[in-house]
C-alpha cells in the first residue's frame, strides 16, 4: 500500500505532483492554519506530515502521529512551530527548506528598508486618496538609504543576503552573531556586540531564528539604545521583538519607524502598528514569490520522499532517536 502524507494546506502543484507519484496525499483545508487539536486528529495513522510555519506541531500532535509518522517536513526554514525535542524523542525526523527562500526574504527585508526610509506608505496613501495637488518642494520627506549604516542582527543565510544588498546601496554594514562570519567579513561588514550595533545603525534588520535565547531579544532597553532617527526591520519572527515595547517606542518617537513582516500573535496585527504612520506592516510574505514557493514545495517534497524511502533527507533539522517499534 502506498504511504499516506498529510499536507496541512495545499502547496504548489510541482511539489504535490512529486508526492502523488509515490504516495497517497491528503489535505487539511486551504486558507487557514489548523489548530493543534485539529492537527492531532488528522495526523493519526499517516506516514508523513508536510506542514507550514504557522502550523502548531506541538508535543500532542507529534504524539498523535508517532505510531506511523516518520517525518515532519516544514514548508519553510524556521522550525519554531515544531516541538523539536518531542520529535527527536519520538523518533520523528524534522526537515526544513533552507537556502531556496533566502533571496526572496532578503529582497522583502530590503523592500521594507526602502519603504520606511521613503515613507512609501504615506506617499501611496496620498496618491490614492486624491488629495495630491502636485510635486512640491517639501512633500513626503523621506531619508537617504545610501551611505546610512545597516545593522544586521543574526549573520546567517538571510542576514548575509541582506548585507549584500546593503553593500549594493553603499551602506556600511555592522552585524552581530555568535560567531564570526567569513562571508560577511568578505563583504566588509564589521562584527560588533548587539548593544553597540543598536546604538550605531540607522536601519536594524533582524534575522535570528526564534528560540529560547532570541525570544524577546529586542525589548525596551534594546529599543532605548536605538537612535531616534533609526528604523527597525523585522522579517524573522514576531516574538523576537517585545511588541508592546515596540509600540511604546514608536508612540514616543524614540525610534523613527518600523518595517514589519512578522508579529507575536499572527495573524493578529496590533491596531497601534497598523495605524502608526511610521510603520509599514506586511502579512508575513517574506518567501512569497511564485518561484520561491515552487522551489520550497519541491524541497519539502524531496525531504518527505527521502525519509519515506529510508534515506537521509537533504535538509534534516534534528537527529531523531531510534524508534521503539
Ligand atoms: P540561519 O542561516 O540559520 O540564520 C539564523 C541566525 O540566527 C544565525 O545568524 C544565528 O546566529 C542566529 N541565532 C540563532 N540562535 C541564536 C541565539 N540563540 N543567539 C543569537 N543568534 C542566534 O537562518 P536563515 O535561513 O537566515 O533564516 C533566519 C530566520 O528568518 C528563520 O529562522 C525564520 O524565522 C525567518 N524567516 C522568515 C521569513 C518570512 O517570511 N518573513 C522567511 C524565511 C525565514 P549564529 O550564526 O551566530 O549561530
């Protein structure tokens, strides 16, 4: 009998076709993330789960799947939605889709930098609202990007790709990471402690993965170190930033603004952020280009199929314990 793969929400057809060639594919409903209880119901008895970064793959879901399930393949690079310890203990392989989404996400982070610097939100509203009376000497003053200092928090794949874009805009680049990154050094970027980066950078772009150490990494005291002319850009995970502290800093104008793709309690975006004139809010679309999502679908499918064949998958995240049955 072919194996059964539960795909929590439909992904691009190229990935589904790879799966269908070797397995029976069943879906959760499109358009919204399932709850943990719904997932636990649906994954019992399946051989693999292909899920999205908003799906809560917690210990209950993994326990419900564990008797038959060999792999949980995340359609995304961040795996903070998955209880990795539980998966490892239960002998379930977890995989992700690194690299193929790096450029799309870095492009979006840079789009946010440009959007907040040039007040594209205010400018687009003015144009669309019909109140524009013509080009004027002091209308919609943004700030320069070229020559301004870019601060990268988390010098991994996406952080490095954003740094590369910054160099293309003639920006000096500072970064903070636990280890020196030769690729960033080669770009001329300088590694400094977070506190110093916060005080020196004009655009601070967050690229750490979310884990116990990075949750709330940017809180009240970190925001207080930023220059009043500096902007915070977050395309990593919402919980890396203390959202109430960010709202307070924006309200008090102790920072110039923010460009956000991710939020602490998605899909809820706090009204204060949506209504703030100096904040650009996007609905978590970092990797959402046709080409990138198709590549992610292929990579996620290849990870599932490798595990079902008993091979080491291309993108393992954990080292599962030997299974008891
Ligand atoms: P990556 O190459 O693994 O980079 C992750 C970075 O996080 C590394 O620089 C790492 O620092 C840092 N980090 C991890 N744990 C840390 C800790 N405890 N303290 C300090 N730094 C820590 O991952 P990536 O491919 O660049 O992706 C980064 C994140 O972007 C993902 O995890 C995901 O959450 C997010 N993302 C969002 C979207 C979106 O749609 N908005 C799309 C893709 C990815 P070291 O190198 O020093 O270890």
